[in-house]
C-alpha cells in the first residue's frame, strides 16, 4: 500500500467515527469479494449472472466491489447468491475481543 495512504489512515484514526466507518467499508469490500468468489465458483460471468437474475452487469460489478454508501439490501444479496445456485448462510457471533471476555455462547446462524 502507498505510504501516503498509510499516512492518511493513521491521521484519520484520530478523528471521531473514522474507525467505525473504516471497519464498515472493509466489511462491505470483504462481502463483495465473497460474492465474486461465489459467482466464479459457480462458473458464471457477471453478464451471465445478471441475465439469470434480471439485473444489469454493472449492478453485479458494484455488488462485487462493495460499492455504495450503505451496501446492498439483503434481498439483492439473496438474488445474487441464489442465482449462483447457492444458499446464503448468515451467522451472528460475538466480536473476538468480546468473546475472549465472555463464557456465554451467543452465536446464531440461519440459512436463506
């Protein structure tokens, strides 16, 4: 990564809300990468998946890049995943630092 970007990130971490916003954006980018991997594993191009689920190819590209201020709606992610002939599995678990401090199991999972 560039030194300038590293400097900007270090400076931003002192600003209120920066870390939360950075983590939220990172989560969207990671989800987009997961969606791209699912599509590729299904042997579909962006164009083929778009035709299959009634979306435009640029919308598929935006989903895979994590683009957008708030991320995609759950229904859109489900269309994408089902178009790849896969199931969407959601899980909720404690953050690593919280899990280390707690003995209770607060993990939940469902398949959609």
